[in-house]
C-alpha cells in the first residue's frame, strides 16, 4: 500500500465522512478534511488525531460554490503537489411529498448532491490527468438505484451521480483514473436522526442481514477501492442486502 496517497474527503466533519477521515488517517494516508458548517467538529477531529500523532488538514469550503471548491483543490496541490484520491461524500437529504417540493428544495438538493461533485471532480482531475493516476469515489445512495418515495429530488440527484460515475469511468480510464460509487443503504448518522426507533425496527426487518449499517462499513469499502487497481465504473451497494 502507498500511504503517501493524498486524499480529499468532502463533508468530512460528521457521519460517514468523519468515519472515513478517521479510518484513513489512522492508516497513514494524508488527509484533507473538507467541511462547511461544522467547524468545531472538524477542529475536534483534527485535535483527536493530533493526540495520536496523526496530522490532518481541515479546509472550509461550501462544495456548492465553484470558487470555494477551486480554493480547496488549490490548497491541496500547493501543499502536496498532487491529489491521488477524491471522495465526494458531502450531501444532504430531505423527506417531502413530490407535490410539496419547491424550486428551492429541488435546486438545493441537486446542487449539493450532484453539481458539487461536478465542481470537485472537474477541478481535481486536471491534476490527476497530468499525473496519469487517480481514484474518485462518489457516495451515492440505495435510492439512486431504486428510487425512494418522498425523496424524489434526493433519488434524482443520486441517480445523476451514478450516471456521472459510469460516464467518467469510461472517459478517464485511459488516463488511469478509476471512478466508482458506493451506494449505502441505511447508515446510522445525523442524516437519519428524524427516524424513530419504530421506523428503524421496521426498516431492519426488511434488510436480509437484519441490521442497519454503521459508517465503518462504508469506510471498509472506501479503503478497498483506494487500494484496488482494476475496478472502475461500478456502483457498489453496501446495504445489508436491502436491495438485491
Ligand atoms: P451527515 O451526517 O448529515 O453529514 C453530512 C456531511 O456533509 C457533513 O459533514 C456536512 O458538513 C457535509 N456537507 C453538507 N453540505 C455541504 C456543503 N455544501 N459543503 C461541504 N460539506 C457539506 O450525512 P451522512 O449520513 O454522513 O451522509 C454522507 C453521504 O452519504 C451523503 O452524500 C449521503 O447522501 C450519503 N448517504 C447516507 C446514508 C445514510 O443512511 N446516512 C445513506 C445513503 C447515502 P458540515 O456539517 O460541515 O456542513
């Protein structure tokens, strides 16, 4: 394994992104944790890791804004001279009847979960193409594969990310850049904090492995994708068999 790899994790301040940051940093990778609103949380992760003699960078950028994304990638290239792995994890969700979704809801969902990945990836691949090396991991969702009632805008954004993954894998394969998606099922994070115990129990009964997921399972898949050399254009479901 090449632990000199430089990795950007968007939305690394909480939930799945936080777990990915902690998991990769403790293995020795060079990590830039991107956050937007959760500055205190990002600082705490940096501090916790530094107490284990592990140094990471934290960088505030709203990934829906092209100029802020440019600054994030510029910081990475100026400090490390390269970017090896981009993990597009930042995202939002919203539960609403389709007929209640406003123009703002729609726009916010698409720009946070899809357009942001266009910005980060377009800025990052310039360096990857010149290095003829790279790995992009997009975190989509089970709902991008099979659709969720009352989450039409979320499902549409994540389906778009799946499509972007497959198309980019074809375009960037000749430059030795692998592009894959991880599509989680239900993972215990703030994103699902509105679900009651009863909701969770009902969902658990629908899952063949009979349990909800934890961020650690996504991190394991991320680690495998980083070190793999022959997988590209795939949407990898990590969902306990919830969709088969
Ligand atoms: P979470 O706990 O709500 O965390 C979301 C993260 O995204 C936070 O770190 C947040 O950063 C960041 N973020 C949101 N908007 C941002 C922006 N404009 N710029 C930069 N960062 C932004 O969510 P999660 O459950 O970890 O979800 C992570 C990813 O997994 C998302 O793409 C989500 O759609 C996907 N996913 C989650 C589940 C699940 O069940 N949890 C299932 C399928 C897919 P700040 O707080 O610093 O703003």
